[in-house]
């Protein structure tokens, strides 16, 4: 539908994790739509780390 979403990634070196926050610009929820691009990013990180 063309809605804009925000994604924020934070590298926590002490915990050895990447924290992720994703949110919709409009409305009160996204019906889980924000999860798909984040899962794609996660899969790409896993590809790079496992090669």
C-alpha cells in the first residue's frame, strides 16, 4: 500500500547482538508487515556470517 516504515539497528558489541526496532509511521499497528523486511536483513546477516 506504500506506507513508510522505520527500522533501527543497534550493534551491541558487549552482548554480541544486533538489536532491531521496526515501527510504522501511520496508524497503531502494521499487522506484522514490518517483520518481513527485518527477516530479510537477518537472513542476509546470517549468510555473510556463515561464509
